[in-house]
C-alpha cells in the first residue's frame, strides 16, 4: 500500500536519463559551435592562409570544436529516437537522418581545413604559390558549402521533424517547438537563397533567430526539467515500465 502511494505521488520517469543526455548534448553543440566560428576566422577569412605564417594551433582548436559539435548533434538524435519514435516513427527516423547528414557535412568541412593546415606545414621550396593558394581556396570553399548544407539547411529540417514530434507529444511546453516550426521556413529560405548565390545578411540574421531559440530552449528544458510527466506519451511509457517491473 505504501509503495503504491509513493508511486502515485512520485511517478516513475523512465525517460529522465534520456532527456538529460539529449539536453546536455544540445547544449554541447552551442558551446562548441559558436567558439569554433571565431577560432576558424584566420583560415576562412585569409585567402592566402596556406602560404602565410598561419595560426595553426588556433585553427586546430576550432576544427576540434567542430568535430565535437558534429558528434554531439548526431548524439541528440540517437538519444531521443527511442522516445519520439512512439509518437511517429517516420518523423523520428527523418530526424535521425537529418542529424546524421548535418554531422557528416561538418566532419567533411573539418577534413578540408585539416588538409589546408597540412599543406601549409609541408609545402616545400619551389612549389607554385599561386597553385597552392588556389588549392587552399578550393578546400575552404568546400568547407563553406558544407556549412551551408549542414549547420544552415539541416537545422531547418530538424526543427520541422523534431518540432512536430515535440509539439504533438507535448513532451516540452508547446511554445518551444512552436518557435522551431516558425523558424523552419525562415531558415530553409535563407539556406536556399545562399545556394542560389543570393545573400541577404539581414534576412540571414532574422531567419536564424527562431532556430537558435528553439534549439537552446529545448536543450535547457530537457537538461533541467526533463519531459512533461503529464504528457500522454509519458503516461504510456510509465505504464509500460510498471508492467515490465
């Protein structure tokens, strides 16, 4: 009897570890990606970096953070999949797929910058500087396009897929995924315009704001609050856990 009272007053939360891990990983993507942009500035902004004195240690720190960001992004999808698939498995698989694409493209960008650093360090006397600069600029261009496809385009699709799952399941307050769903068409349009060579700095800044708020908010909420225990999906999961035990 006492055990039943304790269970009803403090219901089992079978997803707390999942929400905690996913939330922390979301926050890790912020902690790693924002400084990485600043640390990579020397190689991204200097077209002659490959033949210059260089700032290799700083750049390597930046790409290391990019690698952490890529792995953390993939980790968020892996952690959340077993929960959100119960709401809609197709959307859940789509979320995992877009996160994998996002992480993979970031890693491709990391490899490109590593190649620039390696060439700068190993270039010998007599090498055609103009040709070397062209190679370096090409590698940086590939990295920049991976940024457009990965951290720019994929988060829009992530917001659509995970935002829909979170909104329908009510695992977090609906305002949070609603902002992500609003940000989806804005971020998608900004990425498409960039692909077609149309760059509007003001629009890019406006479009990224809702996605930024959505990912930061869902990360903080899952880390410190966990999923809403009164959500229908949580009630179902608790019932399954109690039956198993």
